[in-house]
C-alpha cells in the first residue's frame, strides 16, 4: 500500500515538509491519507501541528477523524485553541468522528485537559463544556463518582458524552461508571464505553 510505504519513508528520515501537500490537498482521499500518516507519526508530526489543526474543520469526516487522533500525541497545555476545536467535534454530525472525539478526550494528558477546563471556566463557567470538562477531571471520590453517574443520565446529550469520557478515565481505578456507560441507550456512548472497557481489559462478569 502506497500510504504505508510513504509512512516508512517518513520514519526513515524523509523530510516532514513533504507531507504538507497531502495535508492541504483539495482531494479528500489524499488529505485523509496525509492525516492518517501524520497520526501514525505521533509526536514526530508536531512541527505540522498548525496544519493538522486545520484538518479538524475539514469537510471530510475521515480527515477530521485522523486529525483528532493527532491531538493525543501532539497537544500540549498551551494548545487550548486546538483542543477546543477538537471538543467541538463531540457534536459532529458523523458518528465515527464523535466516537474519535470521545476517544481523544479520554486519552489526552490530564495537564492538557486541565488547561482546556481552566479556559472554559474563565470564558463561560456555566457552559456545557465547562461542566463537562469538570466531570472529565473528576477524581475517584464517592461524591465525584456519583456526579459522573448522574452525568450519564443527563438529558443534555453533549453532557452525557462528557460523562462517558469521565467514566472511561475513571476506569483505571473504578469500573462502575464505565459499566453504566456500556449499558447506555445512547448508541454512540455505548459503543465508545465498550471500546474503552475492552482496551482496559475489562470482561463483564470477570473483571468487575
């Protein structure tokens, strides 16, 4: 596959600037290929971060999907504008992009999430984003676990999705919220929660 061969070239020292024509291509398939390569390069793609962030607004769901994946390995606490662009995709019209937005938020370093939460609290402390990121950062105290569980039952779909991410991040220490997310009537949350539980090695009836 040409994309894999090209990825090998970049791993071998092929100049990173040569990825820019793919990332900025008007052809959706080419741009998606370029963003996939960037995501596979991990933190090594950081020099192209500004162009990668533009991919979060791309009309192609595939480009948005892989741009979100790049956020996990390339973001720093100073990249709050980029993280906010990624958080916008929690409400994307494409279910696959929504899933990837949730996975990305569940996988971001805590320092990056905290920086985004601090900004949201300063700009709009009563917004769904501020409330949601506060849940995502919830510790594993009984009170905070209950807050996450209540969030999974919220009428607000977006807040439920943030609560699902919180459940996934708590899953390394306590599984109850993630088990509830796996049983959610919201199909996107259910799929995300099951995928995250599988990554953590959780087997219902055995690991709980």
